[in-house]
C-alpha cells in the first residue's frame, strides 16, 4: 500500500507503474469529505498552531514541522474557500502476481523502486495480505485494517496526478488481432472497416528495410483473407508470391517472359458505377496520367494534342463520348446489348500510328517505340487476364527498376475498377513501394489518381494500404502535398523502425512527440508505433506458429533448395 507522497505533485504518479509489464492489480479509492466540516476543523487547527508558534521558542527542535503544518492548513482552507476545490482522502493499493516466490520478490522490489522514484512511499501489507487482496477486487471494499495506514488527504487538483487511464488500448470487437501493447501487454484488435469509429479504413505502413513492415502487411492479408475480404496487391519486389499460393489466390506476372497481358487502352464496364456516364472521358483522364509517366511532364498544350490523338484512336474502333458506343449489338442475347470486349478496343500500336501522322506529335511516337516494337511490346496486346479471385497479386518485378511504375499504374487502374464494382463488398488495395507513384519520379496526374483512391475508396467499402521505406521520396513531389494527403487520409498509421533522417521528414507531416521520435528510432524488428484514430500505441506484432510458417514459406523454400 502507498502510505505517503510528495507534498506537491506535478507529474502523473502512476504512469510508469501502469506501463510496466508486471502482472498486477491496482486499486484506488477516493473518499470525498465534507467541505464545511473540513474548513471548521482547519480553522480550529490553524488557530491553535498559530498561538503555539507565537509563544514557542524559535529554536525549538520541531518548530519547522509545525510551521509546515500551519502553512499547509491555511493553503488547503484557501483552496476550498476561494477556488471551490473539494478535499478527498486517497488510498492506493497494489497486488502483485508471480509464478514463484523468487519472481514475486523481484517484481516487488521493482515496483518499490518505481514508486519511490515518483515520490511515493510504500509499505508491504504483512499480516494484512488478505485485506489488500480484497481491496483490489472489483467489489468496492476498502478494509478498515488498511485505511488508517494508507489514508492521505488530497485536493481536487491533485487528483489529476493519480489518473490511471494513461496507456491507450484498442480492442475493437469485430477487429482482427494485431499484437500486444508493449507497455501494458494488452491485446490490440483493430476493425479498420468500422465506419462508426474510423473515418476510413486506409493504412499507411512506413519502416526501414528489415524492420518488419512486409511481415506485418502479409499478416494483414492472411487474416483478412480468412474474413472473405477481397484483396488486391501490387508486388514490385516479388514478396507476396508464396503467400498468394498458400491462400489459393491468383498471381499475375507481366513482363517479357510471361504471356499475361493488359491493354492499357481497355475501357472496362465496371470503370463507371450504375447511373454514371462518361466512359471515354474518364479513361482519357487516366491515360493522360499514364502517358505522363512515359513522355515526361506534359504542358497543357501537349496534353490537349495528346487527348485529340487518343480520341481519334478510339474513333477508329467506333468508340466515342456517347456511352452507347461502348456496347455492341448481340442478336443472340435477349438483353440486346453487350459491353465491348478487349479485342474491340484499340491497342498502343493504333495510337502509335496516329501520333506519327502529325508532325506535332511525332516525338510522342518515338517514345512509344519500346512499348510497341521494342523491349516492352508486351504492353501492346489485348487483355487476356481475369480479375475474379478474392486475392490477386500483381507481380511487376520483371519490368525492371525503371519500368515498374508503368505496370504498377496499369494494375492499380484495373484494381480500382474492381473496387468500384460493388459497394457492399469489403475490399482492399495494397500499394507496396508507393513512392514510385507519388514521388519525384512520378507526376501530379498519377499522384492525383492515387490520392483520389485514398480519398474516395471508403464509399466503395474499400481500404487503401500505402507501404514504403522511402519516406523522403513520398514527400518529394509538389512539396509533399500528395504524400501528406495520403498520410492524412489514413486512419491507421503504422511506423516501424526508421532512420533519424526519415524521422525528421516524417515529423514535418505528423504530430510526432519528441518521445515518439526517440521510440521509433529504437524500435526492434516487429515492433511499431501505431496511430489508430486519436490513440498512439507502441505495439509488438504477434502471430501464431502456423501463420509464421505460411508467411515465411518462400524463405523456407529457398533454404530447402539451397540445402
């Protein structure tokens, strides 16, 4: 039990105690006292002590103690009378649990050290253990045998120092298990699709290489797959292949060595919701972003020229701004109209030839040569893939460092169309190495498209997940407005260990405290600082043995092959 405190307390008393991982129960009792009676007793005490101080010898041994008591009594009376404070009796009891006596003694010594450092004097309740145990049960009983020894008076303002609910806990009833709170070992369950609690289901995951962000992302994918949520993953580093196989997902690889093709000029029926219009106009906006990646930053005149040629290209396939031109007459179908297939769409080659007919756009034709006749001619094919699995991994690794962004953008556009197809289904898009699309190597049209996904995916029942280790890169385009917007549109932010330089950049765009900056720098592998809504929690990511085997399957296969 706590038997004494500092006379003046400015710090939170119980914070360090609560944030230890020691198994204990803590019980606090506040007994409000009658203010009128307290003032009466204090006035009587002040009068008696005042007379004693005047008549006593200034060199008397205990004169200082009497002076302190006199001043304290006057202070308490003034606070009650002038500042309308109430007075309470405070009692704090602690029960400690352990597997054996040696461990128990170790914990007791540790707690005694912590309390002493906070100015609290404690006493072990020898021969009163049962009463102490009862005091810590949720039955609101404060045994008389303990009260006299632990009772201390406290004003309303002083109660703040004993506030016990300091370490954030997240336990969403419908959530998935994430891990444990590093400070108090409480379980962290998050339901990111809870629209009543979170403004969106978006997540940002930042961390250096090897800090644990990929493992955490895979764990999310695995656990949400068990809940039947549709998930689409952009995989530029070939990290999710074995997980995809284990979960019976669909892995799509594009590159010079594969026969999977996506036609960037495809217009898909699901690109617009029912009741919306403007298929070609919507597609042109997305194509301008894609061609910006190939041609470099286009000025307004160049964009207008390019748009003219794109319209002309679609016209060769009888596709215009009239949405009915996207449907073909089908006599065999009772419904009468069927949406055009990929083979009814133009190819890059068609645009390539139209660009070559005009001197003003021949420079664009030249830059399209690799995509039509050269090393990346796999972009010049009709689409032959289906996106009808609950888990789809888009492997763009074989495109090479310089060309990854093209494949990432094309897949994201297709995944976005899938997300919009049914508002009642929960789904998620994972954008690994997102800096490639919103950083300095990208352009504002592409970055705006990615930002739009993060901003609007909520209304389609979806979640966007941004994953990167290059913090400075995601804030490099347009003074970081796109990186900041994506971060601000993520209700859940997860920061694994980061280098000091990256922490400095991150602190410019988030409300990291000085303590949190130090914590992020010193996090171990698998530990992270999570911003979940308004709560900031240091979390250790946890998984079962089976989950670990599934997630590290690719690593184990490599080890077996090398043996």
